[in-house]
């Protein structure tokens, strides 16, 4: 296969859209690296800090509130020209917004049931598997196999299995959504000026999430809860989405994919620091396997 895979997006990992690497300036790469690190940290620590909101509003309610706040804030800043977009641009934002909403609902539903590090690792299997399948039935399939072993190690704490079946299924759904999300992010980013594509996709995502989250969230709304959700909306999804879309314009896709491969490790660390979710030595090794598998797949893709 003579195409390069991958670009990445939130909730992270190796990208899937064929796209040639670019040769940006050193300053552009440095800025892109910083944006990637900030994005991953914002996502994972924002997810960990969302535990109380998810308990109060439910996964769907917390998703709807965050998307609603994020979309309103960004729309006020960007002021997208809604009536001037082409049919192709509308198709792109409708697809990306729908995927973003369903992916976030699935991910929040997963972390409400299983440890954050395990949820992120399972979610990572989606884009990793799709990326490697692009090379056919070859040795590249060893990468998702290694990552799968890592997930199994993460799911066992030495005494018992820590993942519930519904939580694992929701994490798998988030992984499938992630694979679709990263296919759409670059396309939408290139089709719009600045952050207009992001703003429009967030508005769509908020609308899509409304039937799922409105009834769950409204009965529990308070002033303090609204302020909390507004702050969390900046951490996830507003800040990381903007950082990733900007970073993808500044650095080679292979470098982006390698950096975003660190996200399962950051997720495990955030779960430990914020949620007091300890990890055994074998679980740490499992996290390292997932990270290594993603890095390996990304490097191989860049050389192919």
C-alpha cells in the first residue's frame, strides 16, 4: 500500500485518512507538539473531572450539556456563516457532528462503568484496527493484537476482572466512533476557514445529543452545576477539538499519530490522580503495550 495512513483526532490516536506528510517549519512542529500534549491532557483530565457530573446528570445528560455549552461559546467567538455554506460543507459537518455526539455519549457511558485507563485503551483499538486493516492481512495485524493483549492485562487487577460488559461495549462503541471521527476531522478542517467547521460540527453535535440528554439533565440543573458544566465544556470538547484541528495543519501526520499514541498512558495517569484508580504492575505493562502498538503502527504507516 503506497498511501500514508493517518491523521488523528480526539479522543485521539492514529489517523486513518490517506494523506501525504507535509514538511512544516520547526516552529510549526514545536507548536503542534505542544498542542497535542495540551489536547490529550485536556481530554483525559477533563474526562476524569467529569465523574461527579456524570453521576449527577447521567452520561447522556453530561454529554448534552457539555456539547451545548461548547457549541454556544465557540459560535459566539467564530460566528459561522450558516447560510453561506455549500452542500458538501453541510454534509461534512452533519456527519462529524453526529459522530462526535454519539462517540462522546458512548465514552462517558463507558467511564461511568469501568476505569478510565481501560476505557481509553479499548477505545484506542477502534482506529488502530481500522488503520492496520488498510494494509490487508499482513504482519501489521500484530499491532492490534499486541494492543488487545494490553487491554486484557488492564482489565485484570490481579484478583478480579475490573470491566463490566456494558462498560466494555460502550468503550467499543466509542472506539468505532473515534475511527469515524478521525476520518472526518481533517476533511472538515480543510473545507472551512479557521474554526468555522469545528463550530458548525459542535452545533450539530449538541442538537443530535438533545433527545438523549435533555430529559436526563434538566431535572438536576442548578446554578453551580451549570457553571461546572460550562468549565468542563471548555476542557472537553472545546479546547482539545480546536487544538487538534489546528495541530493537524502544522505538523506531519505521522508525527501527530505518534504523539497521540500516548493518550492511553495519560488517561491511566488521570484516572490515578483524579479518580484514585490505582494500577498494578501488569496493568501498567498493559497500558505500555497499547501505547507501543499504536506508535509501532503509526511509524510503519509513515514508512510505507
